[in-house]
C-alpha cells in the first residue's frame, strides 16, 4: 500500500515540532524522500504513491511543495490538505488509517534525519551516485 506524500508530511509535522526542528518545505520533502528510499531498501516496497521530481535543491513531491510554498524557508505551521469532493472543500490529509507499524517506521526514519538541516539533507541527496544525482 502506497501513501500520499501529504499524509506522510502531516504525520511528521504532528510528531516533530516544526519550529524546534526547523521543518521547512525543503526539509519535509527530503524527509519524505528518505522515508521512501528506506522503504524500498528495507521493506522492498515503495512508500509514496506520488512522483518525486528532480528539482535543483533535490527531490520534491510537487503537491507537497504546493501545500507548503507559502511558508517559503520558514518552519511549516499548517497541515497539508486535499480537496474533499463529498464535503466540497479542502480538508487536512489524515494519516489515521495507516498501521501503527508503518507510522513507527516513518517516524523512526524521520527521527534519524530530523536533526539535520534542510541544506544538509540536500547535500545527502546530491551525493555522487545517489538516485537524485543520477536523474
């Protein structure tokens, strides 16, 4: 089962203080990318159903970027939303339906990288031979 990147973003933002850990748009996209990569390696399955784009500063899920672009380089203070056609309005993307094991996996990977700055995470994605570098 693959997940919407906005769901993963909201899970991370609800469990890690964005001000304390300086979780900007750039950083949240890198954290999701690392969770996806570790899922491919450790679980032999993709985590994220969205397409990662190879932008100048590293991998980005455009729909995640668009949700948080108003924050620019500042810590994110809102949650990602999606249009709910039943309610006919934007609603926060919920992660409540994912398993506790998958939540623990995502939060464990995030905990490993959360102390790095957005620029440090960018450097990791840009390393020679990395998937982003190859693309």
